[in-house]
C-alpha cells in the first residue's frame, strides 16, 4: 500500500502543477484573442481553477468509483467554507462587501443546496443535464453582474494580474515575449497533465480504500478533496496577504458554485443510469449546513473574526465523526 500512497501523492503533484499551467495558458490565450477580461476572469479562470475537482470526479465516475467522485466534490465544498476560510480568517479579519453577500454568496449557497439534494437522490445523466443547464445560467448571471459598475473594473484587473503572474514552474521570461504558439501548447499540455494526474490519483486512491476496507466516499472526502482543494488554499492565502478579502470570499464560494453545478454535472453524465453517484443524507445535510454557517457568519458583521474562524475550523473537525457514523 506504500507504493499506492506514493503514486497517489505523485498524482496530486502532477495535478497541481498541470492545473496551474492549464489555467494560465487558457487565460493568456484568451487575452491574446482579445476576449473580454470579464469573461476571462469569470469563465476561464473561474472554471479553470476548479478543473482538478471536475476531472478527478469525472475520471472516478467513468471508472465506476462514484463514491469517490461524489465524496471529492462534497468534501471540497465543505473544506472550502470551513477549513480554508477558517485558516484565512485566522490570518486576519476577512471582510466582504454587502453586494457580494447579497448576490454571489446566495447564488453559490443555492448551487450547493441543489447539488446536495440531487446527489442524495443519485446523480444520473438526466440530473447531470439539469446541473449543467443550471451551471450555464449561473455563469451568465455572474457575467452580467461582473459587467455592472465597479465589479467590471475589479474583475478585469484581477484577470490581468492573474494572467501576468508566473506558474508554479514557469519559463523565466515575460508572457509578452513568448511566441504566439506557446500558450495554446501550454494549455493543451496542462490539460493532458491534469487528466494524467487525475487518473493516477483516482486509481490509487480507489485501491487504498479497498485495502483499508473503508468506503470510497471517505477517501474522496479526505485525501482526494484536500488534494484537489490545494489551488483554492494557495489562492486564498495569497489574496489574504494582499488584503483582498473580497477575493478570498469570492474565490471560495465561487469554487463551490462551479464544483456543485459543473462538477456535479460531470459526475452525473459520466456515472450512467446504472450506477448513479450518491451522497448519504448526512453528507448532503453537512454540505448545506456548512454553507449556511459560513454565509450566516459573514452576514453578521460583513467580516469574520478569529473567534468565528475557530467556529468554522471546529465545524470541519466535527464533519469526520458525522461521516464515519453513517
């Protein structure tokens, strides 16, 4: 089993690096094609940073490991708004504007609730289509909001800053000096790397679950979810250091929105009618409660204190005994 653990860890490393280059290559290519910065920020970067969850869950579902697939998305949703948001609030107060609380956060919470109910009922291809259609509508709503008022400038600035940043392992030259063919190649190789890393992670995580005699959903909820949420953790810590609390909240709730709608759609479409991906009642309820808890704490004073951060961390610690008892 030691070899399987090492191979799963290698899959996580490949997944993280490849996803980084996939998003950067896609965003820089979109900019060179003169696509609106708002579209780059909301669609290319927003969907791209959730690519690890989508592809890992999709690969797992296609292999018949539906428990691992659902556990990964559910675990990521819970982990984002408890562990990661709690860590960010411990590092400093996380403030958020009332506009974000009124619009983006409720949309993300609604997506989590929809995913939780459909996952409890079973993610069949038909329910996958429902989630996909809802996801498209959600993206259109986000684009409309982003084009209004100061949000347009903020998203455009964030997209430009992201595209000019370097990847975890990047070439030591400025993006503008790279040849035109480099970014498409980067994006394609990044996608191939994400797929390879996902396959390596899923196959070995499934084997570990079998060897330990534990349900796949637990491995998905813990090992796989934590691994695929590493990009969100890194982005959150960097944004918090720069004092961009709105970006912290938007990144985490936005990740949950894309995970639930697009990730859930991928699981449903890949699972097939014979073996739909299912989440236990306890897991579905926990997803809804943690999303509601984070929303409630942010609404109280439009900020998270260190005491409230400890509440979120405690909520994450309590989810594991709840899951094991089901």
